[in-house]
């Protein structure tokens, strides 16, 4: 039994403005109609794997649930991390959940934001890793390099190991990200693999080794997991306890110490040549995408003349280019990025500035997803704001009240069930209703089709935190 553990944290800041803190890259469809999270699930072999366990943060929980629903898949559990503590504590929570019912499955630890083009090669590598993991080995997957790369850590292959037809290598050492000259040496030697951040091992074996090398982490995670609570389909971990957990990666907490302690006898790397990328930047996106005859990757409404070797993503407007080379141009509803393709790692510095200035462009795009649907802020003034709101069939916004704004709702399509003070009534297409300041109200879609409406807010303060909730079906405070 293989239990896939999909880690769906991270912010994907180097892919801004496509990726935002509240809607990072793992939830984006960067190559086709499926998101990276959905693609990660879909490449699993259903004859070998049970429903995956997803680990994400609290703010992403409804996006994860919705993308699972849209993908027609389910999860064995969705664990909510109160805060990011790197990969080792996240995997520890998954391992504790796996053994809580008396089972001891093989954990296949994956990141939700990787791209793997050759699914067959990926699945074969998983089968190979299974043979070693069943023998109690801690297995990591090493990517066969295609070029000298300074953005990844490396794994040096040691002695060749064989279990039947399954071939792996003892890990001689884990190596930090090198400079270009060192990376060239690694590439030419043929002895080094990229460290993919994917693993496989028995849940109990991981916990045993964690107890040796990071006992404090295991103790805190165990206490936090034992204090868990259920919230709808989600498992909440105690924030007070988990906040005391040491922050560390699985490489530093377990894999490297074990490799050094026993001469790598229990750490095995399985080579994988499957068209892998961690999509860590726009240059990575350009690398793995299909290009036109001029070396350009174009999305959306793009018209180019004398343009070469560029990544151009037109989300909502026509983007026209003339006489440019080696650029990244990304247009969204609320932001435009223009960067040299050789300097896209520095996009994170722009994100840092946005975060420091507490700008909304850091947190989310203009279109914001909620458990009941989504809204798009069409226009914002000093004392007014206009939104397009889409409510899923059967969904309901919280029963709420605002201290500083009134709202006028105009239904564009579908039927709205409106609670306005003591009255509850239906509002249909081309009809409207008015919600005064201080009035308790609620909005619901009782139909089978999406409900779309235009909301006009007016008042002295229009922030999203001017909401007093009296009841919410999604468990939000």
C-alpha cells in the first residue's frame, strides 16, 4: 500500500504576478486546463496508490478541496499546518496520521508544484523505489541532469544496489547548490543527480530515524497531532503546540544525518529521467513549454513582430511586442511584469517590496477565490467599490453584517436567495436589492446554475475585514 503525501505549501513568489500568497503556483494551470496540484494527483498509478494525503496551510484549504472536487478525486485526509515549518515537520504529521490507525504504509512524498512530462518514467521510478522502501530503506529520487544547474542541490551516487530488476544507488553524499564551475564538473562526471525533494519510505521507518536525529521535532509534532481537531473535511493541528516545533527540511533533519551515521547503507537514491522541473521561475516555464519558430512561448492574445526567445503570458489583454529578445512579459488583471529572462530569479525581490508595503498584489489577484465561489474587484474608489460575484450552486455566504458600508446587489444570471434583516426572498436576473449599513444579511444560491451578480459597495471603509459573521457553513470565524 502506497500512501501519496502531497505537500501543497509554499508561495511560488518567483512566478509573481501569476502566483500570489493566497493563490500560489500549485493551484495554477500553467500548461493545460489542469493545475499543478491536479497533475500531481493524476500522474499517480491508481493500481498502486490509495487516495493521497494533502498537507496545506489553513488559508489554502478551500482551494485544495475545490480542486480535488473539480478533478473528480478525493483525499484520504487534508492536514492543515498552522504555519510553515519546512518539509520535515510536514512529513512527520503525515507519518503520524498514517500510523494512527495501526497501518504502516509506504509514504510517497511529493511536492504539489512539480512538472513531470514523462508519466510512465515517473511511475517506473516509483515501482523501483518501492522495492527498496519495502526493505526498510529511505529512498530519495534523483533527477538525471540535462545541464549544469546552480539552482538545485545535488546527490552523489555511491555503490550500485540491485533488488531483482530494481536498480538504485547508495547515497554517497548530499551536496548544496554549487557555483557554475562546480555544477559543470558534476554534470560531466555523471556521478551526480539533482535533488528532487521527492521521497519514499515506510512511515514507521521515517519516525524511527526522526526519533534518533530530531527527537524534539518528533515530540512536538506528536503532541500537536494528538491535539488535532476536525473541521469539516480538514484535520486541524494545534497552532499553540506546533508553533514550538523546530523548523527544518527532511534533508537536514533525517536524510543527511542518517547518510553520515551509517555510511549511507539505509539511504538509497533512485535515478529518474522523466522531464522533471520544479518550475521555480519563468525561465523554467520557458524551458519546459513548447516554443514557436522564434523560440517564444505565448499564452493568450499575443501579437509579436521581430520577437525572439521570450515568455509572453497575456492573461486578459492584447499584448503586442516589437523588436525584443529574451524577455518575460506577464499580464494579469491587476499587474504587469517585464523582466529579462536571465534575471527572473530576482522577481522575488519585487514580491518582497510588495509584502513590505502591505500591498494587495502580494496576497491575491484581482479575482479572489472563496469556498462559496469567487469575486472580481472591477473598480475601487475612495468610498465605493464594484465587484462581480459568482456563487456556486448550493453555496451560501456567511450570515454577516458590516459597520462601515452598504451594498447594492444586481443579479446578472441565476437566482439569489437573499436574507435582508427579517426578510428572506428570491432575486432573479435583472432584479436588485439593497443592504443598509448594519443590516444582518446573507446570500445563497439555491439553484443548479452558477449565480452571478454585481455588488456596489459604498461607505467610509471597504476592507474585507469589515465583516461580522453570525454563522458560516464553512467554519470560518
